[in-house]
C-alpha cells in the first residue's frame, strides 16, 4: 500500500515536471516565433527600397509612379537595354571598366601599404613613433572635405588632373588612416613568438611579415579590401573633382551624367543602371561576408 502511494507520488511529480517542461518549451517557441516575426518585419522594411528599386527597373515610366508596389504588371527590359547605351558615345560597359581600373589598383595599393605601415607601428620602436601614431589618429578624425582643396592643388602641380593617379596614389601610400589603424589593432592581438622564431632562423623583417604575419592577417586584409571596394564604388566626389573626360568616368559619375543630359528623366533607365551598379558590391559582400565578419571581430577576440 505504502509502495503504491510512493509510486503514485513519484508519477505525479514526473507528470508535473513534464508539464512544466512543455510549458517552458511552448514559451521558448512562442518567444522565438515573435522574435523572428519582428526581425522579418524590420528586415522587410529596411530592404523594401532595394526590392522596389529592382522591381521598378522592369517597369515603364508611366507605371513606375502609379503605385508603391514593387511587382511590375507588364515587365520590360527596355530600361536595361536603353540605359546600357547611355546618352554618350560610350556604353555603360566603358564606365564599369573605368570603375574597376580605379578600384583594383586602390585595393591592391591599400592592402600592401596599410599592412607595411601597420606592421611598423605594431612591431618596431623608433623615434617619434607616438607622435606619428597620434598624427595618424588625428587624420582619422579629420573630415575628408578639409583635405580636398590642398590635395587638389598638389595634384594640379604634379599635372595629374584628369587621370586616375589622384585616386590611386594616396591609397598606395597608406593615405587611408582607418585601414592602418584597423590593422595595427589586429597586429597587436597576434603573438610575436613565430616572428621571433623566424628571425632566429635568419629571416628578415620583410620575410617575417610576408610569410608569417600576412597569412595571419588574411581575414583583416579581406575586410580592408571589402571596405575599399564599397567605398570606391560609392565614391562620387573624388572622381568628380579630378576627372573631366567622359571616357574616364566611373559608374558613380555615369549615373549622374544620365540624369543631367536627359531632358525628360527616363527613370527606368536610371534605376536599371543603378541595379547594375550595386550588383558587384552586393555579390562581393555576400561571397566574402564570412571573412568580413571574422576580420572585424578577430582583433577583439584574439590575444
């Protein structure tokens, strides 16, 4: 009798515990559902302008502003065909080529120069190091518009106007202080043991940098290249100041040129070319987002 009561008590406790677990699981599930619904709604609100842009690029001008919906009633690719031809003697392909002629040297120059300068700050002691690093931070906090006029006058004296050199050279000389600072912080989180072992074996500082440090810096360097890629694709003021020949315009200026030279704005052409202009940045970002996130966060995790 006593044993039966004991078993009944244990069964009641187990049943109560099972009910409590089920209730807890329901609460967790409900919380997750609400959280995902809120995140989806917020994400949709943030992405809707981009979704509308893509949908509107397949609409006609008359249909574009008739409703806020993104799905075209009568889809057409005429905006892409006519927009690619542009109102200039050149197709949009020429402007994409110019963009990459600016972009690729800037990415390579930034990665090499910023790595070398950051390695010097992070690993060596030399006279005036603190002053130079403080100057680097000051430049980082300085608005770009403050340096535009001195840079323009300098490049004019060099005879570099209407060429890609004013867009290439500052990056090749570690002119982007943000990237140097970013790599310095990353390097400070990397132990020096392997570099010291390499120097004991006879490696020079450049060999230690190239064969030991650079492989460890790969995530950060990918982040640097991604940042430079996106900033260069979005740069409008730099090419506008230094380039005057239409055949050297990048995509950012070509889009504005389409608006300026059209008496009645053909918005479907402009939006179609805008979709093409943002496509490379989106593709590159989603392909390399793993390394991008790792490069941003690794400096604060290692050490």
